[in-house]
C-alpha cells in the first residue's frame, strides 16, 4: 500500500465516484468495439461514404445543474432526434461522443446534414417542462481517402472536432488536406518522442520570475522543447498534448520532474537565493495512482526542502474529474510542495471552486495579460483578482508579460510576481544559476545576450 493510500480515507461520496468511474470504463469497452466494427464494415465495403462524429459539450455542467435523471432523459431525446434526422444507427463511442456512418453520402451531403443538426442545437431542448441549451461539436471525414483504418479514422475525426471547437458552439469541420498535415505533424512528434528521452534530445530550459518587492528573480518555471528535422523547434505546449494522446506523458513528465529536482539541488548547493522551481503538470499525470509516490521519491532522493518544488496545474483539471483533486492538492501541501493553479481567469471554474482548493499561488491566464493592451476594462478585473488573492494570502503571478504598458498596469494593481520576455527569455540551467537571487538590473547584460540569441 502506498503512502498516499495509507493516509486517504475514502468517503461514501468518493467511493460512489470510484464505482461509477469503474462502471464507465467497463461499459465503454463494448461500445468502442461496436464502433470499430461499424467503421471496419463501412471502410471495407469498397463504397464511398462519410463518418460523422458528434461531441456534446457542457454535459457535465448540465448534470451538476439538473441532475442525472434529467440529463439521461435529455440524452435519450437527443439520440432519438439524431436517429430520425440521419436515418442511421447512432453508435455510442465513449462518454458523450457518438459516431454515425453515413454510407453513400458525399462530403457535401454530410456537411449539409451536420449544419441541420447544428441548427437544432441552437434551440432549447425541453425535458419535463424545463428548457436547457447544450451545444455540439462535429467532425466529418470521408472514406476512402484520408484514413486507411478505423484507428486512423477516429484520429481524423478527433482532430476535426478539436478544430470545430475553435469556431464556437455548434460547429462542424470537414477533415481536409490541411488537417491531414496537422495529423502528420502530430504523428511525427509522437514518433520522435519515443526515443527523444533515451537520446537526451529533450531540451530543458527555465523561465525566471521577478519579485517586484525585491527587484530580484526569485522563481523559475521549467520549460521543455525539442528539435525535429523537418519540423524545427517544437515547444512543450505542442508536444505535451501529443504525449498525452500517445501514452508517453508519464515518461516525459517524470523525466521533467527529475530535472526540476536536480536543478533545485544544484541551486541550493550553489547557495543561490530563490523561492521555488515550478513544473507544469498534465492533468492526465496528476490523476495517476503513483503520482504522489513519484513526487515523494524525488523530494527524498534530492533532499528538497519544503517550499522549493512547485507544481502547476491548469484550471482544466477541475473539469476532468473532481475525484480526489482536492485531496491530492492537500497531500502535496503536506509534503511541502507549493501548489500553483495556472490559467487563472480562463473560465474553466468559478471563483468559488478556486477558494475551495488548497492552492498557494494563482497564475493569471496569459491571454488575460495580453488583453491589458487592447481592453481597458480588463484592468479593473485584474485589480479585483489581485486584491482577492492578497486578502486570502495567496500569491499571484502574471505570465506572458512583454510590454512596458503591461508592467505598469500589473504593478499598479499590486501584482508583484511577473514573468515574460520583457524581463527574460527562457534560460539554460547554467545561466539560471547566474540569474536567480540577482536583480534584473545586475544581470541585464546576460539577459540581453540571451534575448539576442533567441532573435537570431
């Protein structure tokens, strides 16, 4: 039994959630096999057609508002409509994702059908006398063509659905040559990652954070990037989602965790003054059973003092699963790990959810900081967020700071932790050792040289 399991006493609520999660996994397997069989039959038939994938958005939120029975009735109503409008079998893939094989449909006919479905979702659904709105995202892929197997077809549809989400609610996107290039890029990154760690080809760098109260760089965040022939430099923002999809996220992020631990040890041995080194953590990794054990092992192996290691989670983790999220945050704090909630202000959760979580630091959404340049009203929201954090004794960091105007507004609002290219580019570990604990003015020559390297 792990250290985490010893200390955690499951409540009735968490036990019910565990059982529900297990049932979902068990029930999803036959559904996935059924979809695979349906796709195989269609793609092996030798005839032309199209496949439509439908993803129902905000269903978890509706479940929280209206309850399980209401949403079951709503789902039945939606499925009845989809069967009637398509005249086809609606295959339940997983969660609230559905696959419909439109045999003998042209791409244009499939898109027209999707637009008709989108139009229906623009209107309210009435269940037991109560109206509600839910939205869908749809992906379309013709066959034969881009996909040679059901697996490839599902990847094509996934990418089309993700693209549809960028356009807002109730959108449909056809998988085309441009998306094919994106998929090929995704596959190239996944293939490269398989050997990149063994060959030491993942570059680790650090983003320093300045504390305006002292004028010194007192924190840093680990950042990774890789170089792939034919693709160039690929940042963590792009390759980590690929690692999640390809099942490589554990290897990549535990590698990063050890690098962060090694860096902290070197900083301490060099008598460097710093607050913490932060590592962004994937929600997928955060919910793994061995996550806390791995963190505890790194703390012990490298003798890391309390408060020196910080782990960043995005607000998105709150929408993935409420199961044990709060407990894991508490366990991390007890282990002496600083907990940072990233992308604060992105809208994934309300302020009430933030207040319930045991976090030490909030990190402002990068896009929110950029809005300070174009939207004057964002300044007042910023002032409120900073004031709230300070009154609660929570640190707040602004990332993506690039202009003097942003610095001025953030500083006037009382946001004393700031990070971005205005202050420093990402640095190698050896350069970081010369920067942390030093004022921005005193290491300006080093930072200017690093900025010049980045601009070449």
